[in-house]
């Protein structure tokens, strides 16, 4: 089954240019956020279903507050992680003053890394 799965993934990558599992496709929810969706058979394609198109509004200014909240949640979590790393660095530098401690900051963006470097110096 692993060989068959690998073959199907390679085939879909050649066909669509995306490396995805078979039976899944990239879709968007009402806020425009993308996710992998399982494919299942429908009686009518969604783009032809007028009832579906009328019940879901996929764009508009009503999305902006929700997108803002989602961004705030993401950046808040990332800043919490950065603050945790910073506090650990501070504690280790006081506990072991002669040791050179290396920290992997690859998950943070470059402006945040430069800010951390300025604060630890």
C-alpha cells in the first residue's frame, strides 16, 4: 500500500504541480483560509449548485474582524514562544555565565530574531 500511495502522490504532483495525498484537495472556508479537504462524491458539482452558492458568501468586508482576530491569535502565540525562549536564555546566562548557549530561532522571523539579539546583548 505504501508503494501505491507513493505512486498516487507522484502522479498527482505531476498532474497538478501540488504534492497532496490522493482523495484530498486544497479548499477555502468562508474566511478565505485554505485547508486540505477530503473529496467525496456529490450529486451535483458545487460550482453548479445555486443553492450552495446562495447560502455561502465567500467574500466581503464582514470577514475582516475575524481575520484580524485570527492574526492576533497567531502573533500572540508566536510572541509567547519568543518570550519563553528569551526568559530561558536570561536564566541560563545567569546560571552559567561562562557557557555559550546556542538557541534555534528558525521558527521566528528575522525582525524578531534581530530584536532578540539586541535585547540579549
